[in-house]
C-alpha cells in the first residue's frame, strides 16, 4: 500500500490546508516551511496517522528529520505499516 496519499490527506486535514496538502509531493518540505505545522499540530498529526493507518510510531523515532519532507514522513509511516 502506498501511504503517501494517506499522509498527504492527513496533513491536509490536520493542518487545515483546504486541499493544498493534496498537491504536496514527496519532496515538499514540512518542518519550518509549512507555518501550520507547529508542535501541537505534530502531536495531532501523529495521533491521526496512528489511528487512520493502525500503526504505532515509537517516541524515539519522532524527531525533526521525520518531518523534514512529506516523503520522510511517508517513509516513517511505511516502515511501521510493514512491521
């Protein structure tokens, strides 16, 4: 299953981007580039990804580089979907 569209959908919903998130690509920068992505949004984003995709993201893997780009976040999610 390609998680990228799911990650983009969750980003769009959590950040209230009104559809802009659906145009993101793997290379779209997130942390520091999308003003809506603050610390509270990161928590909501993680929670929704875990619920929607039935995964658990370990706390020690939730770091800035996982939120550097849409692709980095999708890769983190993919790694835990396969587990």
